[in-house]
């Protein structure tokens, strides 16, 4: 027999082709696949952005959700503070034990109210002696005072408050005028000597 005949497969079976030709992909299917992939990626990105935005909104609502309530309570705190400021030391020392107990109770209540506000993120702005900041303070009037730089807060008419990092209520203040102008670095410029 011939060697070529020995290499043939047994009868009834056909030889397998070496490699089947790859089907040519349709350009329409490629475009549709690319479009579907693009939409999927955009949808995933939108979902991720929505998740982050929702987390931010939930965190903000936890911190700033009490804004209206806190503003209402500040009125109560102001009235308590004014009541305590109206009493001078002489009146306190001359008061009988019942009145002293009442005053101590009002002071304690005011302190507890301020502690409760601070516990929930409401902080008092203490601007006395600071440079005027229109984002945190509201100027009520100016005071002639050459001993401090112009624009320095010299009197607090009504306390201001922050809720988190936002101004809940600006402080009502009086600012100095007539003193040396503040230097760009924050300090006061030295007075100019015109007699030199």
C-alpha cells in the first residue's frame, strides 16, 4: 500500500478542516454593542453620582435639619440672656434667698440651653475684638475709637450663631472707625507721623 493511503481516515468519516473561517462581524452589530456598552457605563456613572449626592443630602439634613427650630430657640436664649444682664451685681447681693435661688435657677437654665444647642451643632459667634466679617457679622453702627484698627468689632449688640459651618444668625455688632487701617497681614498699620 501507499503511504498516502495509510494516512486517510477510515471510511465513513471525512477529514476535519484545519480551521473554520471566522465569521465577519457585522458593523451594525458592533455599533449596537458599543452603544449598549456606552449607555451601561453612563447609567453606572449616573447611579454612582446619585448615590454620592444622596449621601451628601442625608448628611446635610442631619446637620442642618434643625435650622428653623434652632432659630426659634435662639429667641428664647436671647431673652434669658437679656434678663440676666438686666440684673446688676448689687441687686443680686441684696436679694433675699428666694430671689437668689430663682436667679441661680435662671442662670442654670440658660447654661443648659446653651449646652443643648452646642450639643446639636449650634455655636455662639464671639466676635468682640475681631476684624469685621460681613459673612458672619452685621454692622449696626460705627464707633469713633482711635485706639483700635478701623473695622474692628468693639461692641456686640446681639450674639450671632453658627450651625455647623453655616451662619444661623449673624452677630449684630458695632465697629470702630478712626483708628489705624488694618494691614493686609491682619495687624494694624503703624500711625503715620506727619511732623517728621
